[in-house]
């Protein structure tokens, strides 16, 4: 399974690296199609620039960088999530098949849209893959349970020590009273 994961990451990443490089070289060719989605994203996310060409370049840079990280196995979960996030606006802007007037163009765009949905599914699988290790949530719950057990054990130990010392003090008190003259 590890060999499959190792081989699949570069294959999945290659689409994003090549597409990101192509778009980064000529962002003006995709800017008109990206305009509606880019402006909607810029309006909803305050830190994004309003310039569509800059947004296209940012998206391209994310695809190249995260694609390279995924291909090399560095931060595979985070890079897969970054690629998934970059794929959504790319797909909505570039493959809006429902807007195409020509039947052949609609069919081509539908194929590309579906391909991108498949890529999104692969990225989500890659983002969820823990490489055989338990997830962070599982490890957190296990650590919390171990902490509770340890605290409970420490509490029992403290109670036992206090009970022993209490018996010793009572015993010493009885011994002292036996040696004291009465009255």
C-alpha cells in the first residue's frame, strides 16, 4: 500500500504542477473566464486582491507549490487540501458546462468538470490518508484517556499514602498517650 501511495502522489500532483505552470506563464488567457469567480472570491475574502490576473497568478502559485509538496511527499495532507481549495474556483471558472451554448462545447466542458471532480475526490482521499498512522484526533483522544488514567492512578496512590500516614499518626498518638501519666 505504501508503494501505491508513493507512486500515486506524483501522478496526482503532475496535473496541478503542469496546469499551474501553464497558467502562471499566461494568466491573461484565463483571466476573462476566471473573472466572475475571482471577483466573487475577492468580495467574500477580505485579504484577497480584487485584480483577477493577480488572483489567477496566486492560484497558479498555490497549484505549483502544493503540487510540488504533494509530489515529493512533504506535508501531503496540507498540500492536498491546498490543491483541493485551488481546484474549486478553477473548475467553476474554467469548466462551467451549464453555460455553454454549443452542444459539443458543453460536452467537452462537462468531461473536464467531471475530471476535476474526480481529482477533487483523489485530493480529499490524500488529505485524509494518515499513511497507516492514527489520525491526530485519535491520538488526541488516546492521550486524553491516558492522562485521565494516569491522574486516576496518581489519585489512588495519594489516597493510599495519606491513609498510611494517618494510621501512623494515630498509632503514634496512642503510643504517646499510653506513656503519659494520667492525671
